[in-house]
């Protein structure tokens, strides 16, 4: 498997926001180095960490990617309303 991910990749996200404003990421997609559109369905949100100055929130998640379970971090910016894949672990 080629290493296709770097830090801070912009992603298209499908998320759910409840009536209290709690955000839950569900599925996202991004373009790999070859330009292929990759869709990832999030199996589990492991933790949430809101930044101290409340500019965004980090979600530690797990999913199957290229046939292997991966743990990764998604970042949502409150100000820019943007999602990024910020870290991927083997």
C-alpha cells in the first residue's frame, strides 16, 4: 500500500449535529495523491478534544481504509467551517 496521506488534507464531510450543537462525524472523502476519490465511513469516534480557545475540535476516529483498520484525527474549524484530516496512524 502506497503512503497516500499527509498532514492537513481537506475533506468533504457528512456529519450530524444534534439539538444541543454536538457534532458527530459520519463519513468523509478526499482525493489521494493519484487524484482518486476515497470515501471513508467512520466506524467509531474514539475521543473529542475541543481546542482551548474554541476555534475548533479534534475527533480521534477509527475506520477501515484500504482493507486495514486505521486510527486518524479529523479537525473541524468553527471559524472556517472546514474539515481536515490532520493525522493518520497505522
